[in-house]
């Protein structure tokens, strides 16, 4: 099983969509709320160069935004 982490904020509708998608696919994931932990937002920006959320990390591969195809592709590789 791959490690899946979703980086979110409280007010992000696409974050909810990513979490709902993963739940619907029975894919376990860890959620990191970068609004609650600003240090994580800085680390995230350093890793991906992106400020927006959601960002999903799947075993070191990054999927930016709500991208079900990208998530499934990263899970299958």
C-alpha cells in the first residue's frame, strides 16, 4: 500500500473533493492541514513550488489540485 498524504486548508472545496474521492476509492490517507500548521505550508512550498491546495503526495510523487486521473496514475505506478 502506498503512503498518501493530502495537504489541505479549512476553506478549500477542492480539498474536500480530493478527500471524498480517496474515501470513495477506499484509499487510506493522512491529512495535513497547513492552515493549522503554517510551518508545513512553508515546507510544502519548498518541495513543490506551489502555494495552492490541495496537494497530494503519493510515495514521493505529487499531484496538484483535484486531479482524480493523476491520483490514480500515481497510485498505479
